């Protein structure tokens, strides 16, 4: 569907034939307009889930990118184990399911009038708005960073051009070169991701640059599955990876992009390849519209993910404050499912159902082995709390389990 036709449907309302018939015996709420901003794992899962569960509603998904490139799997691209094209998802599956999709830029949100303002001047009215904007990078918090830093010291924390750039730099690394990965403090997308990246980059180095060294400068003192990662590094890459936590001077203090120097408490390190992952916050749309708290992230009601700052807007995925839940693809999909059920209830003047969440992260430590990081969550005393001991602490497993999860996630999120 082209942009003009999509906007016509968005502004005038879709026909009953487009929206589909109500399931037999269902007591559905009156048809409503639901606008979704952001078509990653969270936004797309929400749109597809609500479309299938409550087809009387009109669902409009706006995203600035098409195709969408998934972050899960991008570390494998860097290490030469997968092609970037294999991570690209088009939106045909969502369209076939009846979700209206458009590639467009959102300029703002008029919350009092319940309208989304598009870059081209169009306005989309909504009954409920679901925001899944992702993250932005806070380069201004790194002394010495400038416009050229993402080119010379790519973060590759948003899959696409940055992934390709970092992969190319890895292949051009001189023999005996030094690779430095800098990990920020604070909430970030995919907490185990930097250590999976270190593992897979080490796999490449062991095979192609055996005299190279990889250093992790870490502004944290721990990370998910630390003992299991350490064991895997000793088994697969002995002597190749050095992890420097914050207590040993691992926090990045400043950088010299031109000279490829990274300064930390442990001293100055010259890097032949520097992968600097900056501190993170929600996409600029969130603070610009008043959805972000002073500390930067978006507070929400845990049962519905409705903003505590602006009624009628729900925030899911990396941008929201989900307490104990990680900022990961599987967690975002679990939030999307709860949000879809909650919005159905709210549109029918019912209380949202009680919330239960699950997530699982897979982190490859080699092409054949991965670490599984499962978790379950419930809402207790107004916050999302991890259920201690509810899931096993998994060790290394066959990496094909990660491939199966990825295939299921693409199907559940994008009908791909």
C-alpha cells in the first residue's frame, strides 16, 4: 500500500472489509484507531498481536525504516558468520495480516488532541498511541567525542551501516593489533551483547589474527552470566580476551578519536580498532513529547505500559522503565503482548489483566555454543519484579537453540 492510500485510510478510517470480521462469540470493544510508532520487535509484535486478537480495531504502524534490520544476529555479522541481508525484515507479513504500515518520520505528538504529527504535515488521530521508539546515543557524555567518532570508533549498537563498518574494520586489523570494546554504565540495550560480541570477535581473531588482543573496558563491575562467559573465554580463547571492570579502572573517561586513544582509570590504551558503545536513552521523540522522566527513561504503569506522564500513550520496548526486565528483543515482545491485552481491556472499560512476563536472551560464545539467559517476571507492589529461582541458570548450550529462537521471534513479531 503506497503512502497516499495509507494516509487516506489513517485519516478517514478503514473499511470493514479491510479490518476483518469479529470472531464468533467475541464481545469486542467498539472499533478504535490505534497508532503505533516504531516497528521493531516491540511495536510490530504489538500490532500483529492486537490485529489478530481484536480485528475490529484499525492499527496504523509508522516507522522511519523499511526494511527493518534486527539487532539480534548482528554480532554474527561482525564476526563473518552471517550476512546482514539475513537480518533484514520487510513488512509484507504485517500488511497481509491487515496492519497498515507506512515509512514516515514522526515530527511530534499532540497529546491533548490525540494526534500524531508526521514530517510531511499529515496528522493521524488516535484513540490509543503505542510508542516503541528505541534508543538514542549520548555521545555528549563522552569527553572528546565528535561527529567523526562513530566513523572511526563505531558503536554498531543499532544494526545496519554501523554493523558493516565495524565488520570491515575487524577484517582490516593489522596482525598483532589491539581491539578495545568500551561498555557504558547504566541501562542499555541488550546487556549481554558486548560480551557476546567480544566472544565472536575473539573467534574471528583466533582464526585470522592469532597474535591480536581484545580488551573490554567496562564501566560495570559485573554482567549477565559472568562466570559462564569467563569459563568459555578460557576454554575457547585463552589469553586473548582481557576484561577490565570499573573497580580496576575500566570506566571510559575520554577518547582521542584521531589518535585512537581511549583513556580510563587503568591508563591510556591505543586501539587499532575501537568499538565504543555510548551511554543510551530513549529516542529523542520521547523527551520532546514529555514522555521521559528527568533521568531519561519513560515511566509506565506495569500492567498496561500506559505512560504515567501522559494518558492514552503506551511505551514499550527499550524506551520504557520496566524495572527488573532487560532491554532485549524477547522482553520487548513480552511487554507488547501484555500491552495489547491491556488496551483491549481499556477500550472495553475493563481492568487490564494481571501481568506475567518472560524473556530469554541467547549469547553466543562460539559459533557452536551459546549461553541461555531465561527469566520470568511478575508485578509486585507496583513494579515488575524478577521471580528468583523460577527459571534455571543455564550453562552453555547448542547455539542452534539461539537460531530457533530468532526464527520464532521473527514469525511472532513480523509474520516473517
